[in-house]
């Protein structure tokens, strides 16, 4: 396995990259299978043919959107997607006085939001 952020080869059980310190699948610059550089919007690695999307691994889009709309001002959507620290901050600021809450709803609804592992939300 290779880090998607820096391209360093890692053990398959690694939870943090020893090269850059992030979760191995949180980037979008390198293929996790062969380590080849990839386009940030690529769906398949042109060198080895591995899927670069993480279907099935991301959090559910519908659940995240519902949580964000109903209780997003309390940071529950951030907790659900693995951003514990940001969830606490969002809770303490009441969703950034509503601005942060609205931005998150828009990002989730348009499919631009990623969970804490860098995975896009999955529409199930």
C-alpha cells in the first residue's frame, strides 16, 4: 500500500503515514496500489487500473445530509464523519453563528464534502 498524500510505501495495516503523518488514504495525489502520481480528479489509476474512488468506505451521504440540516449547528455531522475536534468547535460556536452550518450543508448537498479519511460520502 502507498500513501495517497505523499506516495510513500507503507505496511497494509498502517493507520498513519510515516512520511507525511496523515491517514494513508486521505490524499488524492498518488495511487494506493502502485504509488504512481495521479490526477486529483482521476477515478482510475492510468498505470495499474486500480480504482481510486473509495466506494463503500465513506460515510453515508443521506445520513450526513440529514444530520447536517437538523442538528448541524451542534456539530453532530462533523462527529459522524470523524472530525471530532471540528465537531466540538462547531458545537461551541453554534455552527459558526450559522455560517459554518450553511457551508457544510451546501458542501454535503453538492457532493464536495469528504469524511476524515478523505473519502467522498457514499450515496447508498
